[in-house]
C-alpha cells in the first residue's frame, strides 16, 4: 500500500482544520449557505433525503486494517440519526412492507469508496479529524472535479495481470487532488485503469479509461478511451490513442480535460458530461486533444512528464508484503490439502470455488468476503463487522484489504494453508456466503430509502430477490450473472452494465421499475462493454421478483450446453424474455384481482 509521506499527512490534517473553520463559520451564520455548499461537497459531504451523507475516499480500493477500525468508530459513534429524524424516516411507507434505513454502519460503493448516511453536520469536523488520523479524507469525492481513480480489486495479485496499475493510479491521485484548473469542470469526471487481460475495472464506462499495454519494443504505456459513462445517455468510451508512453499520462490527461473544460456544456447539467462532447464532436474532439497535447509537449515542455525516480518511489510502496511465521510450501501439496478439506466439508468446497481467487504467488490466494446476505443491504457493513474484518485482515492478509467494485471486501494476501481457518471465522461472522459472481452477489445503490435524487427504492427489491434465491444449488445452476439495481437514472447501481439491470422510475408519483438485459461491464464474464436493453413496460415493486424469476426460467429452458445467461441472451435475442416478463406481469395482476 502507498505510505503517506510527512507532506501527505500535513496536507490531509491541514484540509481537516480548514473544513472545521468553514463549518464553524457556517454554523455561526458568517458563511452563507450558497458559499458553504461547494466547500462541503468538495470534502465529501452531501445532504440527502433525511440527513447528511459523507463519502470517504478509498483510492483504487486499497484500505488498511487501521483505517477499517476508524471507519468502525465513525459508524458506531457518529452514524446515528437524531431521534425525530429517524422516526420521520421510519414512518415512510416502505416497498414490499419493508423500509431499509440501517444506521451505525458503512456502505461500500461501486467506486470503491465508503459512505455514511446519518452523520449530523454538527459532528462533521470531528469525523474529518478522525479520518485524517489514519490518512483518509473525503476530498473530491463530490463536486465537478476529477474523482477517485479506480482499478481492479485484484491489482498486483491477478494471474492475468500484465502490469500493476496501482503506482500509476496513485500518481494520478496525487496529481489530480485539488488541481486548480480542474476543480470546477462542467460535470464530475472519473478515471479507471486496467492492467490485466480481463478488464475488471470496467474502463469502457468511464470518462477516461486506461488499458495498460506494451508496444512492440516492450515499452509500457496506455491505450486511452474517452467519453464513457452511464446516466441518462449510456455511452461506451471511444479509443483516442492506441499507445501512450506511461510517463506522459498526466500531460495527455491534462489535454483531455482541458479541451473538455473549455468546450463542455455548462448550460444543461444533463448534457455536461464529457461523453456528450465526444459523441457530438467526434473526430474534432480527438484532433483538439492531440493539438492541445502537442502544445503541452512542444511549447510547455511536457511539464507533467513523470520522472523515473518519482515512479520508482511510488512503486516501492506496492511490493508484496512479507507474511510472518508462514514457511514456504510446495504449491502442489497445498492444492492437495485444500482438495481433501473441500471433500470433507462441502460448504468449504463451495466457498473455495466461488470466493477464493488464484494468485500470482502460487502459495497465496485472494479471498472475497461477501457482504451480500438476507436482511442486510448490499455493501453495508456494521461497526461490529468492520472491527471483525480488520482483525481478519491483520491475521490473514498482512493488514491490507480492498474494497471491490461489487461492494464486497477482498483480502489479497492469504496463504493457502490458512484458507480453512479464514473460512471458519468468516462463516461465524456471516461473511462467507459462497455467492460471489452469482445472482445474489448483486450491486445496489441506496436508492429512495436515503437518496433525495432517487425515483424509487432499491434495497427492498434487492432483499426480495435475495430472499427468493437462497438455494446455493439453484444459484450454481443459474451460473455467473451480474444483477445491478439503480434507484434512478443517475445509475449509481450501474444498472446499464448488468446482465440483468433494474432501474427505478417515477410514474404518476409512484415507484416503478424498468428491467434491462444483456448489459456488461467489459470483463471476460460479460464480453465487450455494452448497455442493456429494456424489456417491456415498467413493473411494480411486487412484480419485479416474479419478472426476474420468469427471465431466469426462460434462460434455463433455452440455454445450450455450456452457455451462460449472457451468451443465451445474445444468441436467443430479447423476444422470449420479453414474453416471459409479460406473462409474469399478467400472472401478478390476476393474483391481485383475485
């Protein structure tokens, strides 16, 4: 993990003190609300449906056990709504008879950040001080600026990795933080980097997507995509550079964002993302970027060229840790031992298959702790769970974990000889569900239960589907499938990229849901990144679980040997699934009428 320098530490603490001063002046009436709002947003503080929401930055997903413990403290001591506010929220009518308003917990997001939903603004400065004590903050997790750079949760350990993207992500983090030219862009701006053959970073869906590669001479560089994004207009990024030398990445991104900053629309926030500019301008945008890059290099002298010495300093933070008190072991012997344990303990065997991932080091494995189980919103972690996970991270993964795009936690440095012990402890905590990449390992945004922008609730829908599919044999038979749920068109649940996507919509003041099929994030599980297509009209909350069941039943009827859900949808087309959804809806209507 990257280790903060003294400068880094001073910077974060100074920012915390600055925010405290801003907050106190606002509380005293000396700083107008219109002036305070952008300041709190640039530190990660939103105001949601019932209370403030804090988004904490977890750059490229890496998080230390000591940081998890501070997040647990914040969840336990600060994520507590005022009684009157909580009562008013609970008095709201929940879908399916349920309202999800968890408190004293953290929420893992699809961009590997962490959110809290109930911290009063009066306590915000104390929370920022706590975060700063473990090198954390909320800087640029909101606002029209360059946000958290993300990458693959398996970065540095994946067997298909070509180049470790983490040093490059860290260099970009440092460069973009409070970049004066890019603090007030037309809209928010997101960057993702993939260093593996399998694009697990979903780079095609980002404002800038970077694929690490080597040219014919063996030199390291980037294939550059620009203009991807979800929301009202889902667009896959366009390749604008086949190969960019690694040390020019900041100069080139400066050109990309500078052209966007100059020409991006500011008159309409729905058309202000860079994807709209790239789509409307086409080759002209690419030509403008190349010309801006030429001037940066030839006239300005390439001021942001990354020195080799600086790269080496940062990269030195990302070497594999030394695992204490674990002797070297023959990989074949380890594999045989695991096979014997799996034969004796069927549940352990399932967990090995679904939650344990191969590693560059044949003696090690990466392990996903699943935060998807009945009665708990996808990606939520209680203060008790955060403490327990921190203990597991210290004991089994050299003090390091990763927040994943799928709203789980990954331990990247687990010795194979300790997997059985880890499984037993994770099972006791309810974090060993063998469902990774299966239907119930779904992505869901907080939706209307928290978010003031949402048209509908996401969490009760997620719970209803989770409750219906608890048979692991059935889940295994359905196979690997991505289910993504968003409460509104802003797509925080990434419904566009789900093999099955569910989108909450407003219809005459009531909550309804569109269902899409065939989307993908660009990983080898999904194929090329593509937006799902809507099947049929919108459905009521009560109809959605039956529609999902009908869609999956149709898949199981139509699939050919070895086919996944995604490949069956592509081969068979949408029509049989549309008919199944329509039949399910009519069935629900008949039951309601009876």
